[in-house]
C-alpha cells in the first residue's frame, strides 16, 4: 500500500489537502488554547521587601477585630499566595454609594458594616506592572478575596511601594477623596 495514491489520498482514505487543513486547524487551536488558558508566569528577578495597602470598602463589622491584628498573615484566597503580614490596620464607616433624591451618586454608609485600610509588609518582585509573588501578578486596583488572620474580606490593592518608601495615607484621607 502506497502512502499517497494516484488520486492524492493518504493511505487511500483522506485527501492530502484536507489532511493539511485539519493539521493547520489543530495547530492553531492548540496555540490559542495554550496562549489564553495558561496562567502568565513572570520570570524571576530580585525580590525586595515591600509595603502593600489593601482597601476594604464594605465588610461586616464583626470582622473588624480580626483584620486589625498586627502580624496576621494575609493570603490571596483564590491562589493561596501569601501576600504579607499586617503591620497596621484602621477601620471606619463603610464606603458605599447611593443615589440621592436628585438622582446623583453620593457617599453613604451601611449600618453594621465597616471599611478598612490594611497595611502589610511582604517580600516579592516589584515590576512596572505591579507586584509579583510566587509568579503571579498583583497590580494596583486589583480586587481579590483576602484571608486576613482568620477572617475573609473583599479588598482592592490600594498601593504597592518598596518598604519604607510609601506615602502615608489614612482611611480618613480615602473617605475625604470619595466624598
């Protein structure tokens, strides 16, 4: 039996052109699957100590005592990545927005909810696109579920700076900007 017969069929079953088209489609499909469904890993470079601030806009008030404990471990709930340890935390009124009688969005608060600014220190790689910890990127503005000590909260990364070089911002400053 010949590999390609007189009619251009491979093993007498499939046309050579059809086979090449199928192989090209499979190659493109494999490339796209690898490109879009493989997590982006950042190549390692020198890790440094950093200070990271997390803003919690709304959390039930009963978690307040747990997120303010100095030295509490902070982890990304979804990736199980250790992001640092609490160096300080402050709580205040929840940061919520509602619509007033004029139809404008205004800052309001929810009873029995708090906001928090959690400052933490850790070790990772600072890049122009944010912090890299265990090969995963954490840019400013990213929203994530944090485990802080033995509590879980939704938070946003407010700032990332090399240790000792960050700007000192308080929760009151953030609330003033939001108002």
